[in-house]
DNA sequence: TTCCATGCAAACAATTTGCAGCAGT
DNA sequence: ACTGCTGCAAATTGTTTGCATGGAA
C-alpha cells in the first residue's frame, strides 16, 4: 500500500467507527459512501492493513473472519448463542505466553467460546 | 453419530496416528485404505467428532481448519515461515481465563504466531 | 428390517486473482 | 508520466448439502 486512496481512508474510518466487522459488513457500509466500491477492494485493503498492523484480523469459529480496530493485544469472547463478539481482557496472559514460547517475538489470537451475559440471563 | 462405521473408525485412527491434519490430508490418507471414501464423509465425521469432543478443531489463520487428537486443553504455535503446527503448553492460562470470563463454562482456542526453532535457526 | 451414514455431485460461502483503466504522487 | 490501486467478473478454496442406496444395529 504505497498510495493513500479514498477507498483505503473510507475502510479505515468504518473499522474505527464500528468494531469486529466482517469484510461483508464493511463493504455494505462502504457502499453507502462510495457506491462503486468493490468487495474485492475491501478484502484487499483489509488484508493489507492487517499485514501492516493497522487493524487486526480475528478468526471466528464457523463464521467469516472479522476485523478489529484495536491493535493492542487483547482477546475475544464469542457467544455461541447469539454469535456476538466481545472484547475480553485476560490479565497475565502475555507473561504466560512469553514463558511458553521462549521469545518476545510473537503474535497471538485467543478466542474464548462462552455465553455472553445477555444470553446467560435469557437462558434462565 | 449413532452407528460406528468403518469410515468413522478409519478417520479416528488416522487422526490418532498423525496430528494437526487438515480434512484434505485426512482424506488423502483415508483413500489409501478405503479408495471409495468421499471427502464429504471425512468432513461429516470430523465435524461430528469435534462436536462430541472426541477430537478438536483448530482454526489456523490463512489456512484450512485442522483437527487434533489431543482433546485436553492445550495451545498451538503456528510458524509463519513453514506453516507447521506445534503443540504448546501455557502454564496458568486456564486460571487467567476463568477470572476473565467469570465462569468455568467455556472453551477456547489460542494460537500463537511465532517462528519455530527450526526456522529460527535457518534464518541466521 | 429399520434408519442412519455413505458416496456422489452439485451448491455454497468466503476469499482471491487477472486484467484493463483510472487515480495518487 | 509512472505505477499502483481499483472495479469487475471469473476463478479458487474450503466446506456443506440433497438424495438414492448400501450398511450397521
């Protein structure tokens, strides 16, 4: 990504505004401001940005990948009932990982499958 | 899965022998012993088994899902250079997660992206 | 004998890619 | 002007599914 295009700016702005979006969702939002934008462009930009560390790519079990504005290491909780994605803070995780990997040079992706508070309440 | 079929037994045996296999890899191995087995059957069985907790499904960034014989909670390290998947033990992780989620009822999937020892050595 | 699981092929979803033309520097 | 990025559509990849039939209990 050498040039800062309109599409690039738009996509980044959308990710900043909302969070944990799929490429499809970003695309649907982007079309509102730029009707001729292509889904392929959205994918290309999202992947490029994820590579550059400007955003984060999260894999969700049994669903499309999502993209997150928060770059700093943090975790995600995925609710199997409603499919929602929530941020989660796991204290002491980085230290545990450093010890296990034996190096500081790593990235990680942690997703926890658990019912969110809303669904847990609804279940009763 | 009510019936214990030949295909089911074969697939389970393959997962036990090798580890961290993609559905495609399991299929290629299965065909050797059972030439008429279908890829769809492999997928159906793997997913069924993962659901039942007999094996584990692991999501790998930018690659097909893999299936693992080890059911007990453990983590994976994925080497960005060679694409290899290694088991990893992260001490104290479960405790950290229990605290963060606020419940004992959860599953999780942690994958760490870091160069494996082999690739780290080769890089020098 | 009763269903479930299989094989097969077609459908599907998510994502990537080739290429001609447009846009950013 | 140069070159990279876009839009478009077609291609790929990974996975699921409908249906007739063979196999397990």
